[in-house]
């Protein structure tokens, strides 16, 4: 019943109300997940489009000429590790002691050497989910009919 009342309020919002909400402060979603194998909690946050674009830019491989056109590809492993580094809030993957422990130069390399493929995938998926990916937009008609 409470959801239906809230849904009706959302549908009745006027431009002034919508603009007020858009101009207000917004909290970045966060969640804590556990990497069971290592027994550590990792607090993750959502990333902005600008942050994700910057990570993608940093992870571009060398330009190659393919069929007469210059093509750049994203190094997916670097991109995934970059998403985890940027999305982690309770510790720094670039901590020098951490890096020295396995002789790597940055947090992305540490992640790629230490975490299993499934652990990396799960962390990346969670950060992207917090960033608004995988959210389905609900149409007004669906709200009315619920």
C-alpha cells in the first residue's frame, strides 16, 4: 500500500518538483561486499560517467590500423581493475606496503595478480550496478498498473 502511495506521488510530480530534485544533493550509492576467500570487506561506491570515461581512456591499448582504419581497443583486464581501484572506499589498492608485498607498481596490477577472475568480475559488476548500470527504467504505465 505504501509503495502505491509513493508511486502515485512520483507520477503527480510537476516540473518545479522535478527540477528541485534534480538540483538537490545526491548521495553516491555504497555497499560493502565480502571477498570470502580472503576474508576481507570491500566497501564500493558508484562512479560517475566522467570517472568511468577517464578509466577507459587510461586503459586504451595501442592504436592499430585495421582495414585502413585506425582502431583503439580497451584493455578489458586493466579497465576492470581500474574500476575496482576507483570504486573502493575503505582502503587504497595503491598502498605502497601492499604493492611492495608482491612487487607490483600499482593497484591495478595488484588486483590482477591477487584476485581470482570471478572475484574481479563480481566487484566490477557491483561497482557498475551502483553506478546505475543494470537499472531498468520503469515506465509510468508500469507504475500505474502496479
